[in-house]
């Protein structure tokens, strides 16, 4: 019969919601800047990364090798999703920052799953700042090359 373990349910819901919320600044920035991948994809990637690790947490306790394999597979899969954001046209490539941000957002979800909120918040803030502060510099550089 279906039974909920309320002792683990509430902390897990908090973690899942935290992963979702921490992905929103990156998602919002990408939605505004590119519209390739945005407000839906980034939070779902963080949520799913966190969810996968929470699901197997009780199964893998005491097995660092198993955790390493799971994280390796998870990050590879997220890289595949991010790869879909990379577009090549003639001699230009676009979407690499978006792809890297998708991958970074997966790390946010994983960090939250392991209760490493310090790491999750740091990744979110730094990723957001790189996108916001360095993008104008890149655009100026690109304009200089075409002029």
C-alpha cells in the first residue's frame, strides 16, 4: 500500500523547492537574453538533478563509488540537454553560455540534494553574475570584430 514517510517527505520537498527556486535567476536571465532555453528548462533541470539524488540517497548510503557513477551519468545527461542549445551557423557558434548554464544548474540541484546550500547558492550567484556582467563585454568585443 502507498505510504508516505512524513519525516523525510517535508525535508525533501524543501530541497526540491529550493533547487527549483535557486535555478530561477539563471533561467530568467537566459530567457531575457536568448529565448533558446529559459524559464521552464533551468528549474526542471535543477529539480530533476536534486530529485534523482534524493531518490537513491537511501539506496546508496555508504557507497561513494555508486554516488560518483550516478553523478557522472546525471551530469553527462544534462550536458546532452545543454548541447541542444548550441547552434552553429557559418563561422559562428551560439548558445555555449546557455549550455554551460544548464550544466551549472544541474550542479545546483545536486548540491541542494546533498544539503550543500552554500555551494548551490554560490553557483547560482556566480553563474548569474557571469551572464549579467560579462555578456556586455562579449557583445562589445563582437561588435569590434565586425566593424
